């Protein structure tokens, strides 16, 4: 009986930790992350920064835009696009969205 009690206790502990870490208790697959298709304008951020759409926007530039407050003028740390960039709320939102998409795993 002692052995059975321990196994039940350990099962409960495992179930609690799985529930705590958001792992489904059943055999189902975890939910996939997705971004709902909204009315987004493709290439709008690239056009705003004068970077060709074929080229990738550097992460350093996105982070610099996000850190700055709306109304500030920043210097572009990379050699691509405009040298001086005036940060607007719209530009900041587009940069946040671009960074989020970059961080998502690529589709197969």
C-alpha cells in the first residue's frame, strides 16, 4: 500500500506542475500561435523607412524605433534606408508588429 500511495502522490504533483506550466493534461496537441489576418498594408514599414521590400529590416533598427517615444527623431544605426527617422505612433506600431512577426517561427 505504501508504494501505491507514493505513486498517487507523485502523479498529483506532476499533474499540478503540468497545469501550472500550461501543458495540457490530456494527450491533445498544444495550441498553435497565429496572428489573425487584419487589414495590414504590406511593405508600408519598408516604404516609410526607404528600405526596399526585398531587403530585411534590421532588428537593431526596429528596437531603436520601439524604444524611442513618438515625436522623437532617431539616427538610423544601420546603413540601409533613411539616416534620420522621425518616430510617429504609427511607425512605432508597425515596428512592434514587424518585430513580433520576426520572432515567430517560420512556417514549413
